[in-house]
C-alpha cells in the first residue's frame, strides 16, 4: 500500500503539468489567432430618414428665349445696350444698316406697279390704247359697211328704174367690199390682241405675285434691321459690335426672362426608371460655391441619346432663379430626389453585398462574421434601407480590402 501511494504522487503531478501546458498552449493559440484576425470596420443597424437621389450634370437654358438673327447681310450701324443688362419691352438693342434693303424695296414697289398694269391689260384683252384704236377702226368700218349697203340697195332700185348706171352700182359694190374687208381686218386684230393677252395673263399674274412677295420680304428685312426687346427681361448675349459685318442667320442678340430658367439634366440610362414629373431638384454651380437653387422635374425623357460615352435621357427641370444668378448655357450639378423613406432601418452602403438579385450583410457577433441575407429598399450615396434580415442595434461589417466569409473571425473596429 505504501508503494502504491508513492507511485500515485508523481503521476498526479505529471497530469497537472500536462493540463497546465495544454491550457497555456490553448491561450497562446487563441492569442495568436486573434492577432491574425483582420481588423474590420463595423457599424450598428440604426433608424433614420433616407432620401434616394440621382446625381448628374446639366445645362442651364432660358425657358422662352428671344433670339434675334440677321435676316440679310449688312453692317451693324448702332449698339444701344450692353450684355447682361436688364431691358424693357420696346427698348432698342441694336440697329443694322438697311440702306441697300430700302433701295431694293423701292424698286420692288415700282416693279409691282408695272406688273399690275400688265395684269390689268391682260385681263382686259390688251392695252387701253390698242383697244381704243381697234375699237375705233371697227366702229368706223361698221358705219362704212352699213352706209354702203344702204346705198347699194338704193342704186339697185335706181338702175332698175334707169335712173342710175350699172357702173355706179359696180363702183359702190367695190367700195362696200373694201369696207367689209377693213371691218374683218379690225375684228381679227382685236381677236388676236385678246388671244395674246390671254397667253400673257398667267405670266403677268406670276410677275405681280413675285413682286408682292419681294416687297413683303424687304419690308420684313427693314423691320428686323432695328432690334428691340419684345418683353421685359435680361440681355444675356450680345455677340456683335458696332461696325461688324454680319451674315444671314448670324446671331445678333439673345434675351429672356431669367427669373425662372430650365435645366436640361443628363441622367444615365439605368436611373431613368426612377424619374417622374414633379420631383424636387437641387442645383449647384461651381462658379458660386455654397449657393443652391431648387426646382422640380417637368418632363421625363421618352428616349435615350448618346452623349459622348454615356447613354442618357434629357430631363427638363424648372428652376427658380429669382436673383438672376444662374446664367444660360452654364454647366451645373444636378441632384434629383426620387424617393423619401422616414424612420427606416439602414446600414452603410459598404455593408451590403450582392449575389445576383440577392443582397446580404455580415453580422458581427463575438468577433465572428455571420453571413445573413437581407431585403433592401431605397438607397442614397451612403446608406441602404433594410426591409428585413437584421434588427436595430445589430452590428454589421463594412466591406473593405478584406474579403469576408461566413464564420470568419474578425477584430471589429467601430466605423468613425
């Protein structure tokens, strides 16, 4: 029995030593594993308001611009306004040299008088002078024929009564034939004159119409040679100077009421499905940092267009510009608020991953990342709405350089 107690003592010490060594090794391994676990930023699931928006670029346009263009080639004779100034209805902006146009107008009016006279002659069957001459010849020949016919009948009776000779009767008959020939000739001349007038009628009508069109055109040119403001507004572009030579169609001045402007926003094709009329729009312009303008979407595009390397829809937005700070044709930043969610669960965008249509997050519990599927709602630049899959207060990992796996040990670091 004494021998047995002597052997059991060393065995017990050996067992205690082995157990302690195992514990030490386990602790060291645990510490080693903890040191090898990657640091992963985390964030709590929380409730907040989320506004989903589309950001893009756009261009400012006047809503109802007045653009004056040169209707004829000439020189600018006078500039009466300056670019950027407020103008009132009827105020003179500039004047063009219209001397040549006025001369052309005077000639066209004279040509019209001639063409109208020719038209009246054609409609009447000839000129008044020619008609008067021919009608006089016809009347004289008719009188001669009637007189000679009466004399011919009287001479026939006198010859029968032996009161006149046959020579007298024959001489009268010769005169009657000559008179009848003269009458036929005059009537033929009148018919020929009428035929010629009929042929010239269409030509005369076209000539008169051409001259009338020219007169209207020159009158328009004369009117447009003086450029005045059609309404109150801002003269935002005046690209010409006194003495400049301008070609037909060249822009002379541009003005509009700039208290309200339109922004043409270029929205990428994948975002077009979110848009609807009446959505809030925020505008920023780099030239005036810190300033913001608001408006609403007016129309959404029905088609996409190619703009450099982007496929975009052009969204028209009405923007309040009561201080007249936004200028036409400048490039601006556009943010369109498309959806608003109040008091919803949310996580940072970096915490949400996708596998096809399925979204998931990694919930961190006890230093271990657990993959969990979630349903998402709207999103903005920094947050995702979480409809289901996590609870308020749970901690999720934010993806970074570390590729997370289900069951992976991590060192959670709260996202600052």
